[in-house]
């Protein structure tokens, strides 16, 4: 099939949105599909067309006038126009079998209108709820009336799509509540490259830096979003320090909660116990996974975390590391408590401390959980298998009458 994916942004950006697409779309190309990606102006003014690992990337840009309007606060007036113009150029240039748009709805609603104009099947991939993310992070766009408007527009695209792909079973259930027909909604979950993320011995110098004398290193690798629960993790470690004075927590990344986390480390006098590494190149992420014994994902409960599954936990799981997460829906779909990792009651510092104490004392076999985790992702979470799940959605979309 000749497919065009319409996205907010893509490679060479390195966030979860772009990385998920990279693996899934490269798997499609490896199976013989012709795959084109069209990105919105969010990709950046310096973005250029290119071919990366068998996937063709095409970029849209604002005109000079549109850019002036955007700079004066009128992005909402010109963003869709730029995406529409780019997609029209692509569809006039070659015959595609299907238009596959990804969240956010600001991209997808334009792609839907253009697909209908050209008589092409339309698939909508819901991998995030951007309005719920904004609300969970305390952003203005997560408040009334923007929140309600975003939900209404997203629902409109969802119900008009010929097929919908969701990132979790929980998001599929939510999509059905919106009114989507069950036979049109398919789950294409997150995966991991089990060849790239494979068990390895830690680099001695980095392990020494991470451990600083501790025998069990706790850690987090990712973006410091407000909903990740990292301040609670720091507070839990402070409360456990009297029992485990050599406790060590390594936090790799940056984000909106960085200032709050750093302030907590200073206030609680945890400078010897907590290492705030900052952002590291993607090439070093595997080295940190190998040097950390337990990766912790203490996400707070919210509509977002209940329905959206993070990408990051699958990477250390593939490397045979133990993972500990809160029991929000997005993590429950990745971690089987006591089998492939551990879960604790979301939002409860006491429950988190109890799980951490078991790991720090050695009463929990972290190595066994890590080994089970790798077996699980090899059997159920490889990108090439996730990519095959698109096929059913495409078959449904191409056989359906357009939704009114």
C-alpha cells in the first residue's frame, strides 16, 4: 500500500511521539509498504525533506505572511492552512491508498477534510489526549473553554474516521464511550526494539557514579512532566533515608518539574543521595539503564495517565531491568504486578515507600522481575508486531463507507 501519515512532528526530534512513529513506520516500510510522512510547521522552520530508513519525510512551512500572523499570536488561524496546503501538494503528486493522521486533532481534522475531498479512506491514531495532557500539566490550554473545545473537536474527528487506532485498551474504551463503533476501533500499543535494548553489563565508571556506594540504584529516565510524580519520589526517598542511608536515586532528563525537584533535593538535604543528571544524548540512555537497578515511574492518577501508556518503561524492561510503577491504567497495561515488575497505589507515598523498601532491603528479587520483563516484551511488545496491528484498521477503513 501507498500510505501517507500526517503528523505534528517526527524525526529527527527525539520525543516519544517521534520515536513511536519511527519504529512503527519503519516496520511498515520493511514489510513492503510505501510510507510517506507529512509533518506540520511544528517541525521547525529549518526542517527539510528527506529519506530516513526507508520512510520519506515531507515538511510543511508557513508562508511569510502566515509566519507574521503566527508571531502575533494567530497560530490558530494559519496552522491548519499550512498543513492543508502541504497535504494537497502530496495528494496531487501521487496516488495514495489511505491517509493516516496522528494526534493532535489540530493536524487530524485538516487531514480528514482533505482525505474526504480526495475520496481516500481516513484513519485517526489517538496516541495521546493533548487536552488532558495540558490539564494534567496545569497549562492554560487545559482550562475552560479551551479544554471543552479541544474535546469537542477531537470527538468530531474520532467519530468521522473510517477507523481509529488507540495506544491502549483504556483509550479504546474511552473512544467507544464517545460513540465510535467497536468494529472501527483498534489498539496499536507501544513497543520496543528488543535488539537495540538488550541486557548489557554496566559501564564501570558510570555505575560507580550512579551507585556512589549503594548496592541498589533507583532511577528515572524521561521528561520531568508534572504528572510523572517525581517530587513524591524524592519525598519518599527522603523518608527512607534513615533506614537506608546509602540510598541512591538517579534522575535523568529535564522538564517543567525540574525546578520543583531540585528545590526538594536542597530542602531535604539529599544532595548525597540524589543525582540530577539533566538531559543526555539518546545514545547514552542505554548506558544509564544498564547502570540503574530499578526504574521508577510514580505517575499521579489523572484522566491522562489512566488512558495513555508511556513509552519509556518498555526500554529498561527489554534490557532486563526491574520496573516499579504506579497502578494507573497506562502502566497497568505494561506491567504485571509481581511478575514483570511492581505496581503501587497511585498517589500514595506510603505505598511507594513500601515497595521501595522491599527493593532496597533485597527482600524482592529485582533480577527475576527484570528477566521476566524482557521475556514479556519479546513475546508481546516488539515494534514489528505492533505495526502489523495497523493492517486490520486499514482493511476496515478501505472497506467502509465514509462516516457521515
